[in-house]
C-alpha cells in the first residue's frame, strides 16, 4: 500500500451512512450478480458495471443521489464516471466492500 492509497482511500462506512441519511438515495452495487448474491450491503441494488447501459430504465430519475460501490473500488470508480457521463447529477463513488465494517447480507 502506498502513501497515496492511505490519503485517497474512500471511507465506504461513511459513504453508506451518508447514503442512508440522504432521502431517496440509491446504494448501487456494480459487482457481478453472483458476487452480489453471495454478500452485499443491506438495501443495495445490483446493476453490474457491464450492464450500466440499463441504468436509465433501472434508475430513471437522473437527479436522485446514487452511492456506488464494488469490491475493491476500481469498478465503482469506472461506474461513477460512466453514470456521470450518462447525465446522472449526484453520483458518489464510496469505494470497495472489502473495507466495509458493517454487517453484510449473506446469500440470496
């Protein structure tokens, strides 16, 4: 881990708290459906990075706050950029699930 990793590491715990405190916000898991089904943060929706073209039908309100996560943080960063380019106005990349200290929903 480099100094930059420590300085720029996203705090997924804080991101989840902010999401839950934001009226109408969406917590979006962009991992594969199989990964999501294995475990995910309670209340999260699954829309894999590879399927983000479906975002307008899954999330038609582009002004709604969206908090994006994956496992390590690289897919969530890509997804946040893609969603922003698609016109979503309030997208926040909260990083990787591997750093989450809260309880996960296991299995589905």
